[in-house]
């Protein structure tokens, strides 16, 4: 059942560089996901930040995939800024890491079966341990690292399917994680699958989230770069995103 007291509105989207972003709060997102969990088919949820929009802008296949998603949340202050330029005030960020955390809490409260896929060897297992400590009763039914070739997707999907997950959290980076989800949905059978990027690194403690002050200053991207200079390629997409949005709105 959906979260009590939370109204689930019909889908309302704003398009950023052609990509649909749902105008939705975190509570509404959770309520929609709980409705998805009562459905008889699998659902794809995309958490879209500026990087996702840039990738989709230059990759028609990925844009088509995002277009077909059941829910696309505004994961980043850049998305809120771009929407505002189009005259739409999005209520808040709905980030992958925050959404995954709240779903694990729901798992502890309601027994939803969660599978963690992605990151380097041992990270998903450590993330699961810490989540079980944080949310006693969190029903994580399986974990697996994300370092395998696309040719092995179906083999991995069958391994995951054996655990009968309700929720699949995939931390393999865009667009790989969404491509894996879409190509294996029927095999795995999870009612909800979400690409969550570096979330398992955060949950495991390998990566640290920016302090609240840095988040409020909207400088998380700079924090991530300081901690991991290898993320420069992703950070470079932020000015590219800004330029594309400014051109679109001329």
C-alpha cells in the first residue's frame, strides 16, 4: 500500500533538453514506488542529474530508455535550476542515495526484499551490513559486485532472480545501470529497479557524502571531485549541461 497521508498525483513532467523529469517530492516518489510494488509488472525508476541529461542529449538510445521509464526523479540542483528557467518550480531534489536509503528503511518496516548490485568487489556486502545495522530488519536478500561484461548480463540476472527481490538497486553508473535494468527486467522480475550510481560506495563508507553545509551551498560536485579526482570526466559535464540549457532557452 502507498504511504498513508501522501497523495499520489497523476504524472506531471517538465522536459529538460528533451528529457522528461517528474515534478515530484520524495514522499510522492515513495508512495508511487509502493504502488509499483503492488503491480503485476516491473518498473524502471531513473534518478536523473545533470550528467544523465547530457548523456541522453548525445545518446538517442539512452534518451529513449529514459523516456520509457516509469518515473524520472530530479536528482540534482542543476535539474531544479534548469526547470526553473523553463518556468517550473520543482519542489525538491529526489536523489538516488536518499531514495535508496528510504527504501531500505521501508524494507525494515514492511519486509520488502532488496537486492544490492554494483560497485567493486565487497562493497555491496559491506553496504548491506551497514544498512542492516542502521535499519534492523532491513530485508536485503542478496548482493553482488558490478564488474562484469554486458555479455554476462543474463547470467547475472538469473542469479539475482533466484533471490526473488521486490526492489533492485543497481550502482553501476549511467547509462550502464539503466541498460542492465531494461534488458534484464523480465528475467529478474523485481517490481521496482533503480539506478543509484555511487550510492553503495556511500552506504559502505568507502565514499563520504558532502557535509550538509556543502549540500546547501550546492557544491556537492566540488566535494566529490576533491575526494576523487578521477570524477573529473563527470564534473566536466556540469558546465556542458549549463551551456546546453542556456542555449535551449534562448
